[in-house]
C-alpha cells in the first residue's frame, strides 16, 4: 500500500510543478507583449484604432449644414445657435412682416352748446405692413342731419424712422364748395409720447394750407385716461365761398376723459374749446355767428 501512496504523491507533485511552469510562461509572454505595444507608435497601436470614431455616412444635403443636431431640439432663444430652424425640425409658418389692417374711431361724439347739439367724428383706417401703409383719415361735423364741414384723406405712409412716417396723398373737402388738395406731411410719436400729425396741402388756383394736430394720453389708472388735444388750421389765401380767411384760421383745444372697459371700447366725456381767428372770424361776425365756442361732449372711442 505504501508503494501505491508513494506513486500517487509523485504524480500529484509532477502535475503541480507542470501547472506552475505553464502559468509562469504565460505571465512572461503577456509582459513581453505589453512592453512591445508600449514601444509601438501611437498611430499603429490597436488601442488607438479602437478609439477612432467610425466614419458617418452623410447624404448630399447634410454636407450643407455646419453640424448635425438632433431632430426635435430647439435653438437657444438669443439666436446664437449655428444652424437654421429647419435643422432643428422646426418649420416657421408666420410671415416676417405680414399685412395687417386697423380701423380706429378716435372721436365719435355728440356735442352741446348755446346753439343746440351736433355730431362730430374723427377716424383712421390703415392697411399695410411695418414699412408701408395705405391710410384713410377723415373728420368733420354735422348739425340737424346736415353736413357742416369735413374732409377725407387718402395717403400712402412710409416709415422713415421707427416712430415716424412720411405721408403723401390727397385730401377732399366735404360740405360747401368742393376743394381738392395734394397732401404731404409726417405723423408719429414725438418725445414724451406726443402723437403728432403735421401736413401741408396744395390746391388749385394757388391755394395752400397746413394742419397741425397734437395729443397725449395721461393715465390716472390703466383704464381711466385723460387725453388733451390741440388742432391748428392755416390757409395761404382766403376762400370766401367756404368762409375761410388767410392766415391762422382756427384753433381747437380739448380734454376728453375716457374709461377703457377694453382697449377696443372706451366711452368718454369732455370739453372742447374752438376759436376762429383773422379773416375767418370776420366772415363769421358778418354772418352774425360767434367766433368762439365752448362745448361739452360725450362719445365713444372704438377700434378693431
């Protein structure tokens, strides 16, 4: 039995020695391989080749873009993104400068004075974009259903600054003998938010005229607003058929207090003072009429 045990021990010892020898040989080979790879140039090492990005196939359209962005993401809000909106899967449907329109009745009112009551209007309509607009402006008054005086203007307005437009067109006078004029002027917002209209007119037979209007809004609250307004009319020569004298023909000053239930709907009350001057006042006195008048007014300011 001892002989068999001795033989088994020898076999086990021989096997253990062989396994240890194999392990030492593999370790030496691995160390040698690592040293060789460390000495290889970087461009020839397999590790570097594994880190190289795989080439990406791109269609012809992709070559026109600066970079590839994920579909559905958005550019930053300050416009610093390097790509167009189309690259982000965004399609813009709104025009950069659309054509819009607006109707605004600044004053649609009834007045009362010592001689009775009458109605007045002052309205605007425009159609166009930020740079060019077609304007229709009209104002006037009537008494007992009969037109006293008024005019309508058709003008082309072109923006010359962010706050001012150059106006060019024509004016037609209503009531009494008809008069037609060419018109040239400006309108816009002056410092301190004064709304200004200044227009020159040239008519037949050497007639000339000028009109100046200024107004401002004083806000007591976001809805309760007081609006002062000044109107001045000047004529280059007298027109007896219409009762207009040369020079400063008339001046009007008004205060209107409105309450805006909505921006589009605002009833108001106010007071209007009107004064005729120079030869115009002489024509009125010759007809037995007053040269100045103060009126209480009530009306609506509308726009849509």
